[in-house]
C-alpha cells in the first residue's frame, strides 16, 4: 500500500511539473556583443521579412585566423 501511494504521489508530481513548465526565454548573440532577447512566436515566420535586423557593415575590421 505504501509503494502504491508513493508511486501515485510521484506520478502526480511529474504531471504537475510537466503542465506548469514556465515559458522559455530565447536569446541571440554573435559571441562578441551582449545577448539580445528574442520574442517567442506561436507560429513559424512564413513571411519574407527577417526577424532580426542585418548586421552592421564595418569595412575597417581586418579578420585573421589566430596562429
């Protein structure tokens, strides 16, 4: 009887945690700048408009592979 009661309590705890999970936060970063929070959407983006703005163009930066 004790094992059945314990099993029932644990099952109800798992069900409670599954259905009351908080909404997740999403962030985007490029590894250099601080992360920016993204807005979660309920449906996929089916438009041709991007969700994030384009990266700024900086032509003065010289990119090199570290040795």
